[in-house]
């Protein structure tokens, strides 16, 4: 909830000055690949929201207008944001020999 105003501004304006957004929030959005950072002058940068940002934060209005804890939980858990588990992917046993031919 701490960054809600910054997220709302980025959602409506699609582009903000780098200095208008808290650095920790920028780092989190960058880690999730939801924003691009574009240099516009020697000292100035802009934060530009990608299409994925709008998919993930499509429920900002629901979060803002939630009056009960249940509504807030429903709005926040309705996000399309996906985190990849380190256990996802191809499991290979330590004894497996892939790509070797036994004669």
C-alpha cells in the first residue's frame, strides 16, 4: 500500500520522471520486467510502463476502493503476476546420463 500512489500515477500517465518514483519500487518493477528506463537528457531519466505492467496492475482500483480486509485480499490475489518457483522446470536425477550412448 505504501507505493500505491506512485503505481497509480504510472498506470494513468504511462510514463513518469525517474525521480518521482521511490528507488525501491523502481528496482522491484525492473526485477519483474514491468518497466523500461529511458534516458532523456544527460541527467534526466523516464520510467515507462510496459504492457505487462498494465496486466499485473489492472486491479489497482479494486485495491484502492477496498473497504474490508476480504476485499483487499481478493483484489491483491487477483493479480496476473507470476513468480517462477525454483522447482519449476525439468528435473534431472543425479544418476541420469543425458546425451550419452551406452555400448
